């Protein structure tokens, strides 16, 4: 069985939602190393622009370099902001994604509640993080166990679980705003 990279899995998933939801802008929260951002840019093509948000402004400069061509043509916007307080209008986002960020949050509930606030009706949040047994994560398993437990508790309070995929090293949860 061939190995599928996370970015390939995300690109395919994002492409499906971009075709279905037809967003003008897709939002990437917690830019980090840019895996989700790259997959969103590739999946979006000319169909949507990408807004990437990170609390670390230097991370955004790396993101700009990684997506140089898309940034130059205006397909990528950068925003330095805190994921706990998403600075976006209510019900303005059709597709929001975050990869390997949930376990970094001091207040996961504020983030999930913020996702529900900014998502338009029928919009989706794609939340990806490491599994507790991940061999790829640089963080201790306890961080991931805690993040996963919080997500299991919070997601149903704010969004409807639409898809859940669990792999050896990461999980993908998709919550939709009813």
C-alpha cells in the first residue's frame, strides 16, 4: 500500500470542500510550518484566496516565502492574530482549517467557539492534530491526549461532526455549522 502524505490527504479534502462550498476565501489558522497553507493554496488554485493567521508574525514571513508566487498574485493574505480571538466577522467563513495547532492552545474552547462564530451556516472547520501515539510529533503524548479529549468534548457543543479520520500519527476532524 503506498504511503500518503498528510499534505496530499489535506489537499484532496480541501479540494472537495472548495468545490462543494465555493468560498471566496479560505482561512488557515496557526500557520506553523505551512503544511495546511500549502495544501490550501494548491487546492484553491484560482477558485479562492487563502487568509493565513498566526500569533507569531515571524512565522507569517516564512509562510510568505513558502507561498511566494501565490502571495505575489494576491491569492494569499497574512494576518498576525491570536487564534483564541479570531478577528473575523461572524458567519463570514465557509472553510477554516488548522493543522497541529490545537495542542498549543491555552483555551481550546475559545478557539472552537470562535470557529463556530465565524463559520457561515453550512461552513466547515477542518481540525487536524497529532494522535497521542504519533511518532512524528515533537511534543509529549500527554499534550495530544489532552487536546483530543478537549476536542471530543467541545466539538459537539459548537459544531456537528461531519467527518472523522484517525490515522497512526494524526487525526482529521471536520465540524460543520448547522
